[in-house]
């Protein structure tokens, strides 16, 4: 079964995109080294009519690059999907594979960069090249929508996609930004293994951001 992309948002996205030469070559190497992996650009996942859009950094080499679903197969997805389930955005607390029974409710997940980058570090040009896909995702959100950026790079990508000046919207964990009429952005530290193990981000801190998001959407 193909990955559930949830429908129309980001309709111009192509799973065979090769716009970034460095990333295209890294994907080719991934296919050679791990023939069972997805090893292609990773589509968004979730409800096509969602009011909550979660934006991460990029697919992990042995996570979304392997499974074809954002935050699935790596450490970061453990906390994310459990928290989504706790707040009613997910049908299951664990995302196992792109063809499992998990479905998102009123939520969609994407990345600032759709292809796995070397050392999990996309360069600025790659973030810019991929930004058109994110712009389409955001443009398709309904009035009153909320975007959650996981980390500073995702935060910057959202600002670029909405033509907002970075100087007016500095990143800060739990910080809320009014972007355009009917669109808000809330920041969180990324739920990476490094951030959780160093306790830069705790489960309680992540829960607090989602509690605020849930309350705003329920207003």
C-alpha cells in the first residue's frame, strides 16, 4: 500500500523530485546501501483538511527515509505520535509503517526538507528549494489553522513560506506568532533524541505546547 499522503495539500509535490543535486545523490546512495528503504522524497502525511500542520526538519536516514512516512521508524517519532494520540490527533500512539492502521485527525505532518540530508543537516539552499512545497501546504490550510514548527530551521521555513520577516518572529519554545489573518505559528524544540536526552526538551514541555495548540483549536 502506498504511503497515505492525505490528499490535495502540496499537490505539485513529486515523489521523484531531484531538484537538489546533493540530496538526489545521497538518495541514490541510500538506495544502493539500503535497497529495502523508501529512499525517495517523503510526502506529507495526515488529514487533508487538518487545522494543525506540524513541520519538522527532514526525514531521518533510518526513519522516514526508510519507511516513507514522516517521523516513523526513528526515535523522534516515539514522543511525537504518543503526544498526538494523547491529544486526540492520532488514532494510535505509535507509528510503525506507512501502511499501518494509524490515521491522523485534524492534523498533518510534513518537513521543511522532503529528502534525507547527509548528517541530517540540510544546507540553506536546500531549505529554500523545498520551500515551495511547504508554501502550498500552508496555503491549503483552512481559516483558523495553526502551524507547529519543530525547531529553528522548520520555524524559518514556515516564515519564508508565509513571507514573514524573521526579525519580527524570533524562534522560542512555546512562543506563539500571528502570521497572516487566520494563521498562527507555535514553536517547539524538535523532539530529537539529542534534545530529549539532554533534557533541552522534556515530555512535559512537549505536552505543554500541544495542550496550548489543542486549546486554541478548540476555541
